[in-house]
C-alpha cells in the first residue's frame, strides 16, 4: 500500500521490516532492520552489559527546538537497534501531558545495543525537551553526555531554541553532530538551512547529515556517526565508585528512583551507598538499564547510565546533582551542574481546605519528579492555606498544574504568576546590624513601605527572536512596548532575521510569547536567558474597596505601567464583584495617590413610590433619611467579596 510524500510514494512492507519509496517505477530503500546491526528482544536479554568495554560506550543527547522531531528520531533509533517493535510513536514521551500537547516535558533515557564492524556498542540515548521552560532538563542531561545530536527542521530552519541549545552544548565542550530532519517535506530546503548553520555556528555544510526521522531515511548514518565521532566516557573502572545523580522519578511502590551516571568504579545490588549531600546511607535494592523498559541487572560499571532504587522516600533525599559513593570509601564529589533558578512564582491553593492534605501529598510527589519547582508555605485570608511555588516559566507552570490534575486527581487554584524583585532598603541601625538591607520579594503582600526603599531592582532577560523579515516592524514595536532595549540584529539569510532584546522578565512571562506568535502568524520563535537584576522604579499598586486595603489583589508594577494597569484592574473588578446593599468604590492607588476608580452602584429602593400628591417636604424627608442611612452603612459595612471572585481575579 502506498502513501504519498511529495514526489515520492511510501510503501509499507511487513515482510522483512522494509520500507521503500517509489518514484515512478524506481524503488528506493529507506531502511532495513537487518540482524547484522541490531538485536531482537530475545537476543538482548542474553547480553551481558558489564562485559562491554568502556571504549564501546557512547553517551549522547538529542537537542533541538520544539517540534523539530526529537522524539520521532528517538523512536527510529529504538526501532533500528531492535529495542522496540516498529509502528510505535512517542515511546519516550510517557506522560499524558506530553502526548496531549505533543511536546517533551521530561528527559528520558534508553540504552541501545548496536552492532558495528562485528562488535556490540552500548549507546545511551537521552531524549530532551525543546522548550525554553525545560532547559534545566537539557542541562542535566548533557552533564552525563560526551556529545549531542543537534537536530534542525529542514523546513523551518534554525529557531531560537536551536541557538540556545547549541551554545549550551558548545560551552560544555561536547561533540556536536548536526542533523537536518524532515527532508521529505514538500517545502524542505536543506541547502538554505545548511547555510544558516554555517552563518550562525560556522558548521561545515558537508558535515551535516540529512535524514527523515518519520520515514527512517538516514538513521544508519546517524548511528555510525555517533560511534565514529563521539568519544567514549572518561571513566575509570578500577577507581572507587562515584555516581552522578542527574534525574529522579517517584514510584508509589518503590519510592524515589534515581537515574545515575556511573563515573568511576562499579555498583552492585546489596551495596551500601552514601549520599554526599545528605550523608545518609542506603542499601541498593535494585539496579536496571532502560531499554526503554526496565531491564534488571546485578551490576552497573563506569560509563553506564542506569536506574537506582535504594528506598529514598522524599524529594529532600534525592538531591539532583548529588554524588553517591560506597559508604566505606572517602571520595571527592563529582562536578554537578548549575541548579536551576525559578523565574516565575504563583500561589497554589486547594479549592476547599478539606482537600489540603491531598494537594500537599500530590505536590510533594510531583516535585520529586520535577526538582526545578521550589515550594514555600503561604497563607491567604481569602483562599486559606496554600503554597508559593517557583517555576522556570509559564509553560512549566501550566504543565505542572495539568500533571497535578491528571496524575493525582487534584483541582488546585493557581494565582496569577509574578517574578522575584530585589529591594535595597535605606540604612537603619537595625538592618545594618543584621546585614539585611537587601531583600527579595515575590509576593506583593510582603512589599515594604515605599519610604523605606532606597532602590528597586527587577530581573531582566536577554530575549532572542528569529523571525521572517516581513514581521520585523510589528515585533520591534512589541518589544519596545514591553520596555525592551535592542542589543543586536543579524540577518541569517535573505528572509530571516535574528534579534536580541534586553527585557524585564515580568513583561515576558505573562503573554509575550502568545502575542509574538499572533503578530508573526506563528513563524517567529522566542527564547530567553537570565540577565541578572537591573535598577528599576518599582511601586506597589494597592486595591481598596471603600477605602479598605485588599492585600490579595495588590501587585508590584513599574511606575511607567502603573496608570494603565490600575485602570484595567478596577474595570475588571467592577465586572466581577457583585452589587452590595451599599455603593462600593473600587480604587487603585500607588503611594497613597489614587490612579483609577470605579463605582458599583448599590441596590436601590424607591421609598417614595407609595406617596401620592401631598406636601413635597414629606418626599424630601424620606429621601434624606435614605441617603443618611446609606452613608452610615458605607462607613461601617464590610464589603462582601465572594471567594469565587477572588479566584477569578487572582488566577492566571
């Protein structure tokens, strides 16, 4: 049966596992799963992985922009080496959220056996996410690798995350194998993309492999390139055991399962090991390789990557970047990797306080699978007890929330995201003595009085935007509207431009990416990196209801945006807060000055409706009494703001 792909027709042949392309009457083979270079499921169980010499081990990652085909290439590599049967898609994307959104959220590992020149090679593959919010997964993954496959879409070309991932690998001195994917697409232009890679990264176009991961074209060349170009791990099998814990997952029956890269020596089931970070001792209960399903082994040796089970029960015990070693040995810790710093903070509260315990347990277990999330206790008079969680970005927040709902059946309230600000307080005897004249604030409720602040600082990022040149004007206007300052502009080719802007993080995390995609018809790509703190004129915008401060609705804003945000906020509240028995004045103020106001009219009753004729003074007297009563009620009344209104206003 044939399926059309551009000028070619794909023929799926069940016999011998061969797929071919038909162009007119010519049949072109795409790939063949021959027993010469792969192992079937029955053969792989008989392989003794500990007998594979260090020189025949390769550890590598696949890095690329979102939707450039990382997971598809991983599927083809697994099929070609016989780790899985054909016809399976997104094998390494095991989470429901990954399959629904079509993105990789969690880095996954698979150990492949490939026969090259008559000898078995162990290839440890780590499939990494492509979105900027999960860059910590990429940095953790490459800490256990000696090389990467830089995958680029032959249709879309170099994107913003491609640039970020290239320099991440380059800085870590990894061997980079450039690969063009999706060359079977009708609009693919490999020559143009090769020129982009040469312009941006000085990559020789002749060294770039051209493949179609969907059809399986060029997969064997990729495997051969991995073996011939990548070095073996710099490990010592005769030294004392040292293992780098670079990822972790939680299993409700087995506790914390740690993914470790064995740098030196070996580890066996039953050994006593110690965590360098926590100094706690554990007994090794299970060891396994991921192929991609778990294959139990009795021993892991230097150069291998495997799964360690040792009865760790909490996220505090499984410290990402930790070194584990035999309890009897004294060793130097391995160089880990820079811990990720949360960029976006949001409050997480149960829908009802009776669900507090279930939500707490869910957050504890999920943070074990996602160590980039920081957790602090928080309390809101309107929403009750909850937590203040830190995330790497807005997509990270959305995925975490979705996983809480899908994997643990919770229904949390998520407040609007904010960032962390740095404030320098005016010197006083107390803060000079305590050395606490610099404070960090991510919750507007903790913002100090403006007269005590000497200087404010806000986090900034360097944003990289790659776009077709016809959208250049609207994109530059958007960046400048968000208080961006242009740093550079570079033509990648005749049609595409790479821009770099220095921007405040608070202007990026909410809806910048969505707006950018809208004005560029989806063609622009965006990535950002931390640029530290810059001095900024920050103020706290307070919301008052009939003169009473409501801390939950306050926010930290730049003085230039205060007027606009104040008007938007009071208008939004006017439409959300239900009418009361008295008039409600909604005010937004900064440093005691009211910037915007809206009134919600009270319910009215016509007290003169029963009067017919007579003296007009009677009518005037009734109206005056009604006005006096309303004024007195306004002075003593507590404005009733339903919990649902707080939720609607605070949630993202």
